[in-house]
C-alpha cells in the first residue's frame, strides 16, 4: 500500500505500477540517484498530479485516467503491455528500456537452451543414475545453423554471441543489419529461408499486429525436420496447440519456452508436462533497477522537461 503522504514541493512525483517488482525497490535505487523522486502507487491520490509513469503492464485506462501524464516509461524492453491498451492517448510519449544487462542475460539464456541440446545434456544426465560412463558423437558448431528472429537490441546481441560459439547464424528483421558473424535477412523470403535452414529457431520478436500468432502450423511445418524452437519474445506469437502437434508428430525435436499465451502458465496446461518442452517462467531477461535506474531517471527528467526519453518508442511502428 502507498503511504498517501502529502507531496513535498521539491518532490518529483512519478506514478509506479508493476506486478514484477515492489515499488520500494525502485524507490530505493532512484532515490540514490535523485532524492527528489517520489514514487506513488495508482491508488494514491497524488498519482493524478504526476507527469510521468514508470510501469510494467498497467491496468487498461490507468494512463488515460491521469491527464497530467506527459509520458510513460516501460520498465521492460517490450512495450506491447502499454500499446495494447485501447484507451492509450495517442499523443503520449513512451520510452522503453534498452539495457545491456538484459541483452546479456538473454544471450546467456539462449546459449543455455542451445548448449543443453548441442552437448546432449539430457542423455549424459540420464546416464548418471545408471552409473554409466557413456560417450556420444561430438557435434561441431559450424555444422549447425541458428536463426534468430528479431535482431534488435536484444536479438542482435544474442545472435552475435551465438556466432561467437561458431554456429552459423541467420538473423531476421524488418530492415537489414550489419552484425558480426550474422547473415542478415529480411522480408517473407528471408523469413522462409531462416525457417528452412535452422537447426535452432530462436525468437526474440516484439509483439505487434504482424507478429501475433506468427508461429502457427504452417510455420512449424516450414521449419527443418528435427529443428528445436526457442521462444523468449512473447507468448501470443505462438499457436501453442500447433506447436504441441509439431512436437508430437516428431517434426520438431523440442522447444524451450520462456513466454506463453497466458502467464502464469495455467496449472494443468499441457506444456507444463510435455516431455519435449522446457518451461521457464518469463525470466530469461529480467529488469533490474540496479542496472536500469540511471536510464529510467534520465527519461523521467527528460519527459518532465518536454524532451524525448532515453529510448523513445515510435507508437505507430508498434515496438
Ligand atoms: P527491438 O525493438 O530492439 O528489436 C526488435 C527486432 O524485431 C528488430 O530487429 C525488428 O526489426 C524486428 N522486427 C519487429 N517486427 C518485425 C517484423 N514484422 N518482421 C521482421 N522483423 C521484425 O526489441 P528488443 O530486442 O529490445 O526486444 C525484443 C522483444 O523481446 C521485446 O519486444 C519483448 O517482447 C521481448 N523480451 C522478452 C523478455 C523476456 O524476459 N522473455 C525480456 C525482454 C524483451 P528492425 O530492427 O528492422 O525494426
């Protein structure tokens, strides 16, 4: 609960809402940088006076209900949780995070998912209780192709790291990129090529009108037989029943998923217990105030002064 204390004249009021981290944690890290920052929760009357909101997934209408707001800062790299609010004022300024710590976390997570397969971790782990000293054929990274769908701030870093391990890396984006060790592909043709060539398809796409439901039966069918699917973009991009079918009929060898159509993944959902699926609870790249507070503060101050935030979002583009 918020303290509902009367704002001080010197305070910079900032509305806070996140289901992800307690307000006190952000208050502590922002206050260290600027003691004037005072976070107020949505149920605090003072929140209606604030000019800036920092948030992850605010309830629909919370932004529109605060006419003094000049801008909103997403406490995540994605902004779908803001843009899908039908009442979002179209002239509101939106900033997002681009945090090298998050890109690095995602690269670690994706490499973990790939290397567990590449190094036959499950087979070696299964041999331990049997006390069997087994030896499987080694795999050479350059014999394998990884397609990274979405090579922006996070995906670009992920793709570069995968290339560093010696895999062939294809990257798909709207516009052409130049990333060390990564072949940049665009458009429908590029999409089809990424799918058909990859032993691992890694998706780090933002959720937009053109990426919602993108991974359906026909797309899984276009993937190479035996391909492994890794999704850390957004769950609403995947038709989960189609994924399960592609796994059950043996076309895909497995999947590692951090994001789901419904989160938390409902109890009893078939993905929880699917033998070819590894489930993670949307933690592949978490926001940390320790690394992000500095840019969040800079964006708060910029928006207050009528300037663009550190990483402005083009609302019309949708990401
Ligand atoms: P960016 O906006 O920096 O990058 C997005 C990439 O996707 C760009 O390369 C963009 O191409 C490409 N893209 C977008 N739409 C299309 C399209 N229709 N066709 C082809 N390419 C497209 O985002 P980030 O890298 O910062 O983050 C990506 C997403 O990762 C976030 O939106 C979020 O959904 C997810 N995420 C998940 C987390 C987790 O914990 N699971 C944590 C953080 C982020 P172009 O560059 O040409 O515009």
